[in-house]
C-alpha cells in the first residue's frame, strides 16, 4: 500500500478545531471546563506540544500549536478520548462526544502567529458570550494580557515577541491588536486557505504539495486528498492489465466479472482514484455501487489473508505512485 502520511514536522503550525457530535455541547458547567483544560495541559506537557493559543467554547474548541513529538492524530485523540471518558462517566452516557473527524489546517511558520491567535481569542466575543474578551476565562487570552493569568505550559513569548517594548508594553500592544478599533470586522486569516487546509505563501504551498506525494491521505486532514496526486481509472486499468497480462476489456466489461484483474481494478479505483462509487461502477461496465463496495471488501480481505497476493498489490500501487 502507499505510505501513511504523518505530518508531524516542527516546521509546520496547526490550527485544529474539534466539535461536539451533531453540534451538542461538550461542556455543561465550570467543572467540565476545568477538567477539559487539565487534559489539555497534560497533552501539552507529556507529548511536547508547543501551544500558542486555545479557546474552549460550549460545543467546540480551537487550538493553535506546533508539534515536537507526538503525531497530530494521536495528540488530538488523546485529548478527546480522555475528556470523553470523563464526560460520559459524569453524565452516565455512552457513545461519541466529538465528531469523528477534527478539522486541521497546516500553517506556515512565518507571518501568521498574530492573525491566527486573534481569530481564536475573538471567538467568545463573536459568539456574543461576553462583552469584553478579558471577562472570558476559558482561553489563553487572559494570560496574554495579564501576567498573573499566565500558565507555564503555554508559549506566550513567540507571539508577544512580535511587538517591541517592555513586558507590560507588549501585553498592552497585543490587547490593542486583538480588541482595538476595527478588530471585530477583521477578515479571517482562513479566508486565504489553499485547498481548504493550507495557509501560507507560494513556496510553502509548493513544499507541502511535494511532501505529500506518494503518501496515502491522512484521515486527520480530510482535504489532503485534494492535493495528493491520484491515479485515474484509465491509468489503473492500464497498469493492472499489464500486470495481469490481460486485455483492458477484461477489466471494464461487465460480463468478465469473475476474473481477479477486474476485481483488483475495482478495488484500486475505490481506494486510490478519488472517484465516487457511481463513477467507478460506470467505468467498470455499469455495476451497482453496492457491488463496487463488495468487490473492494473481497480484495481487502484477501490481502489480509494472502501475503503473496498482498505483496503483489503493493507492487502495483507503487507502480501507480510512480506516474
């Protein structure tokens, strides 16, 4: 199979949003908010996360950070898993608390600290939860504007160093930047996203695209599939027919449904092409969407049980990645 992508480089910043399942509240009182914050602190300290900003809202949260050790998915799963266990135990409930996928944005390390942190810190004000941001305690903002509110597990220096002056002066300057006249109407930095998950200049975007080549999409970043080159169904059928030494007609003709090459072609189209089930079914002789899923599952099961067959499949996929 393709190599799994784990974007955990220290030269990339992350903005992560995780929301309650079906929009439900993830906190119900102050005790919940305190417990969530304690789990966030634990993840930051134990897993070498450099946290620049956060905000906890009623039904979601925002994080702005850089990784030094733990992978992105595992870091968020640790936070969400620990808090979900607490929440379910406290309220005698079962099931998911958070949506299955969190939204992750990759950000260039230069030129975005101030705007992204302001966007995060302004959330309670934009939502009408407070009249003054300084009155909202469940974010990193109080620690930026008052030294007495700072915690030792959050990196304030990186953002405050964007201003010059005394420590008191830079805190005042940051507060003016966030809350000053016209701040509420400031355009979101995420309006400039490329492919829905990249924020940065042209060189950064090009570097990220190059880094993604030859990898399987990361489920932590659903939009990643937009920039990872995908083989077309035509290319898949060409490579598979060459490997199995058969005619392309044997793959796409509906009457040839019992041959391995055809099943492999359907499986690879399902896994790699990014096409819908309907499009794949049409390309393989007009079969139904359920048959596409059934055939893909059959090949997936065979790969798990037959090492030689699995090895052959990996070689085909590597060939496809070379195009």
